[in-house]
C-alpha cells in the first residue's frame, strides 16, 4: 500500500468561534494549497481514496487537492485523522483497504510526522505545512514502511506553477 501524507495549509491562528477545529485556511494558505495541488496534478498523482480530518483547515486542504486531481468523489472525512491519530487508529482506519491501494491522508501535526517516523522504524520526520510525503507500507506497524519521498510545499508549488505556465 502507498500512503501519502498531506499536511493542511497555512491556517488562521484563531477561528471566529474560538474552537481549534474551526480554524480556516488563510488567503495565503488557500493560494499555497492551490499551487501544491497543481503540483500534485502535474506529478500525475492519483489516489484510490482521499481521507481527511474533518477539521476545517484539513477538510479545505483535501477539497482543494481532490478538485485539482479530479477526484472529489474519492474524498471522505475521517474523525480518526483529527488530533491524536496514531498507528493503532491508522490501522483501524485502513482495515480492509487493498494492499495495492494508494491512499491520501490529510491531517495535522504532530500526528503525520509521528506516524511516518513509526512506519519507517524511527527517525525524525518534520511535515511542514502543505508538505506531501509518500510511504510504501508492507505492514501497518513500526518499521513496516519505507519513506519514498517527502516534498515541501515550495517545491510542489514550483512544479504546479511551471505546469500552469505550459498551459
């Protein structure tokens, strides 16, 4: 299975409601995510499913990516991807998923970095905002995966911007 981890884009420091779950992407965060999503499309990425935290900033990030990839129908909201998602929750979330599937998981720090680190058997991984990582997983357990790549938002944006200039 290939798991792709996408961290949400730049979000407001505080929501109008005061609830963390309601924090929205900023104007800058939306623009960055649109460029990142264009980069993902230019890379030819596709997913069997796109699963996102229901928190507003992650949901909007997932919607932008899914739309750019023409895969809005594959998007589902998964409360397990809110804060506190560890390997046990990931295992439960992905139970029954084909071992050849390509799944995009959109979520938050520190969960994304911790899960990637655990899957690859340790090490420090830092998922900056709007970064995308790919982990090839043979087993959803510590050391059961291999980090294939981790691309920061600025590089994905450059790919997206370059591909848009060729249109």
